[in-house]
C-alpha cells in the first residue's frame, strides 16, 4: 500500500481538483445520515464501492475504514464527523497510487422535517500522470457521485 499525504477538512476547499454533486432528498437529515454512517452498507447505494470494512472506531474523528473499489483498495481516516450533518475523511493509503492526497466529504443540510440537501465533494491532488487524465475523469466521477446520491435517497426513504 502506498501512503498518501493526509489532509485536513479545510484543505477540501482549496484542493487542486474538486468534484461535487448535490441532491435534494425526500428524507430527514437523520435518516439520510444513518445510511451514510452504515459503512458496510455503502455498496447498496454507491455501486462503485464493492466492500467497506471498519478498521478502527466506526464513528467520530479518528475513525477508520478500508474501502474496496474496482481495481483499488483505500484506507481512510475520518477528519470531520458531525452526526446527522457531516462525514469527511482523508485517504491515508492506497493499493494503486493515483493521487498525492485526497479528501472526501458528505454534507447533509436539513431543509425541513422530511427533506435535506446532500452535497458529496471530492478533493484530489493527482499525481503527475493523473493530471493529464483528470479533465476526462472529472465528468465521469461527477456522474458517479450523482448516481450514488440518487441511490442514497432511495435507501434513506426506505
């Protein structure tokens, strides 16, 4: 596993590459966050995620998990955690180095009793060769996030 440079939550706003998707969801912020916080169930709504294994505390800053995606395994540590509102992590290690650093955050903003807005943001500092591919990959990655949020809504409403 290759080690990535760990970043803070604040770094996300200045990351060299930012990818973001937002969706208004017809479910409460609490119900939506409960789906997000159920790590092992991510493959049910985020189809590119094949497996999630909690490797440290399951919640809170400092918690850890290992995520298996097609062709790559990544280790993550939570850098922000506000129950029902915010979930963020920095990637610490990867089996296939494509970035120098990476931070992801899922923000849940209540819009009423049974509605919320979810924003999923990825911040990436790609390695040299990935910089060339990012313009093409960015659109695909944004579409992937949008589909995941559609599936998240279905799970949160269930």
